[in-house]
């Protein structure tokens, strides 16, 4: 199963903050792009052979959109992806991307939505806020940034439909521009869902402050796997492929997806950290040691992220 690759044109590049550029992509022939729901991301194949995931930073609406919008922060310790986007991509360039995927959707059944964004982590939550505003939902978008200068997509945040729902926490501003996380999350309200995205320190702070929230009410999207993540290695086990009627051994220093690739079974992968959901397949989740950050507790009963999951016992059954 090969990933669908689209070629898009860089229609506009804009400076959002000293460290963040926004990139607007359109179809080279002016056609509509594949539809998506707020919270979705795309893989961007950058110059130099890098591939990075970026969240779509605007509501996709109900129809196929004419453009995609992403925000890219130039990382000081960049391994090449953000540096390539900032230094080598120009307006008018053609760029390969994946079709949108969504492992971080708005929970339509929730009565209220609380969105917490740290820095560039605002991109998927901005799209969610726009979608929720369009549907008349009850929500609050809390943004944590160093200062007004470091607040990306400020114009979108000032839109009349969005502005009344926005709260700011600015590190360099006065006391009136602060949000106490522990006070904000002290009492999990019934039917309220919490969504969070941002850098590692911010994610850790929210996780600690919301430790008493119901697991199914907390939804997170990570830039990278947390430092205490289990990785993909461990004791050896066997994959049982139910549809094919065969077994595939997985070595202690090997991931399940690599073992499958080794016998010619193609499983698409992207982040290989359990973040993006590209490698998720159906299977007997109760037999898996789940190490991903993209599946909910209910999804883990019947889905498995093969880039990082291992078997609890000696065998893991997949619907392949």
C-alpha cells in the first residue's frame, strides 16, 4: 500500500514570527485539493530528501479546499527539515506532499472543547477553533507564547468569530496575560474534551496538570516522542497475520513494521515514533504493548501502530 503523493505549488510564504514562516500550497492547475477535517496533517517532502509532518493550520470546511496552510518553525537544532523549508523553498516552487491524514480530530460528541497550544503547536488547534466556531460549538482556545511578537497567525486569531474564544498566556507580558494551568485544569467538567499540542516541556506541564482527567477526554499531538517513550525494541515475538495464515518473527532489536518489510509486506511509515498514525493496522489490540501517541484507549482495542508496538506475550495477531 503506497502513500498517495500530491504535487502542490508554493503559492505564498509569509513571515509569522521571527522563527515561523507560513506556507500556502495550491494545486498547480488551480484545482481543488483533497478534503480534510481540522486536526489533520500532511507529510512534506523538502529539498535535501527530508520528510516532515506539518499540521494544516486552517479549517478545511465542508468542501474540497483550494489551498493548504502550514506553519514551519525554524529549529535551532534542525536535522534539515525546517532549515530546508526556510532556506530553500521559494514561492512558485513545486513540492511533493502526502494527502492529509487525521489522528487528532475534533470529538464531535463533546459538549465543550478546551484547546491548549504552546508555540507552533497552535497550528492544528487554530484549524479546530475555526471549525468549532463555524459550527457554533462551545470552546476556548488558550495560546501560550513568549510574547505578542512570537504569536503566529495573529490575524486569524483576531477574526470576529474566533477572538471571543481566545485566551493568551504571554511569558514576557504583565500578570494579566498569564494562565494558571493547574487552576484551569483543576476540575474536569463533564462532557469537556481537552486537546493539547506544543513542545515537549509544554506537553509535560499539561500532562501533569491534567493527570486526573479521564484518559478518553484528553487528546494530544506531539512534535516528537517524549523522552520517556519506550521506543520500538524489546523481547522477540511473532506476528500472526490472520488473513495470510502465516507468521513473521520479530527480533529483539527490530520493529514489527521492519520485520514485515523484510518479508516483502509493505506497511507505509512516516514518523516511526508512533505519532502520525501512518502505520496503524487492525489487530487484536489486547495482545499488544502499545507505545504510540496517536491511538485513543478505545482504538487500542482493535488497532495497532506497527512502528513501535510489541507483543505482550509471544504473539501479536494482525488483520493482514
